[in-house]
């Protein structure tokens, strides 16, 4: 019998090469499945076993064990999502005949509201970077583009010059699952970007399409960790909270768009959400604002 964990390796390779999932997602998959594999080895009581031996109740026992060990509902729900994807893969490749995870219900989790920056503090935030240094000029462009587009951190880091349509002020990003989308960006972001590129000595008309949009001091593509650290440092000067970072600007973008009457379906497309339910969380942030819009728009609102 083939050692079962070879299927985990195959699944991770499939998720990376065929589905083009992010490094973060792949690490989560690997961690979740390693925990499940270790649990199954103890649960069944032998080192060699088959995934055909896993049933619905077994998966429920695993989830129960995770709760007992103190993991949050959100983490346990993610573990189940990983297992569901994994067993779906096993079924499609005829490794198993029945998917035991298909009917296991996802644990209920408390949805935390996204953290965002008050609109009045945005200008203050944008004025923090030291514009007498190349690092500050770059960071200002990073902050402006983040807030202007609401793109994800990974999407921003991967940007090249060829992704920009300068005349139309549009930028093409490659989102989750390698899905492309075009996002407009405003004049403030445009001015900051052009100034940064000019300081780098780059001619926008002759620049290589594969040239990274943002680079470090060694002129190499900027890392995710660097952007996280720099953006968090700036945001903490205008707001407080341990969860502040690049995603805060994405949340602020979405919140402020809705506050100013943006259509939620259009916002969904701008954010690159696969379903409207992911975008609807922003409608719970400002109930008073939503009530005001309702009164203005509904015939019997008053």
C-alpha cells in the first residue's frame, strides 16, 4: 500500500501548479493536512492506513479534538475547508469512492468586522512618509495605491510596469486562482507613482514591462514582509490595534466606498471577491450610514 501522506504532497503540488494558489494558502493546506494525518494515525492505531477508512464521523471527531485543544472556530472551520478540498481531490482522482467530508457541516464562527481607518485620518496617514528619502517616496506610493485600489498585499507586490494602463488610469492585478481584474486608480495615486518612478530614473515610455513596480534598496522586487512592516508602522501612527496592516487599507477602501454610496456589486468586482457574501460584511460596519442611505432611497424611508 502507498503511504497515505504521498497524496497530501500530490494535492499540494496540484494546488500550487494547477490552481495557482498563494504561498500562504499552500502553507495553510500543508499544516492542516499534516495535523489531520497525525490525528488519523493515532485514531486508527496503525502507521499505515487508507483514506478509504475515513468516514464522516471520523472527521467530526478530528474537528472536536481541535476545539478541545483551544483552537478558535475560524481556525477549525478553515481546517474543515482544507479537508473538504483534499477529499474532493482524492475523489476526482479515484483514490476514494465516496467523499466523507461532503456532508460535514462547517462549524459556526463569529464573524469579526474588518478594521478600517476613519476617512478623516487618511490624509494624515498619507503625509507621514519622509519624502526626502527614496524609501519614503516609495512608501507614499505604496500607501496611495493600496487605498486607491483596495487590492490585496500579494497583488500589489507582484505588480509590474506592464500591468498599468497609464492613459486610462487602470491597473491589471492577478488575484486568487490567477483571476485577472482591472482596477481604476485615482490622481493622488498616479502622482505618487509617477514621482516615485521618476526618482528611480525610469522612463515610463521605454520601461520594460516586466520591471517590478516597487523595489527595495537593492533594486529587487519588494517583499511581502517589508510592505507589511512598513505599512503597519505608518498606520500605527494614526490608529491603534494589533491587527493593523496593509489589509486595513483594503478594508478602508471598501468601507469608504460604501459610505459614499458605491454599489455593492461593483465593489465586489473591484475587491476581487468570488461571492457577494464576502463583500456584504462591510454593510455591517456603519449601520447609521446604511440607515441614512435607506431613508434617502426608499419611497417609504421616512
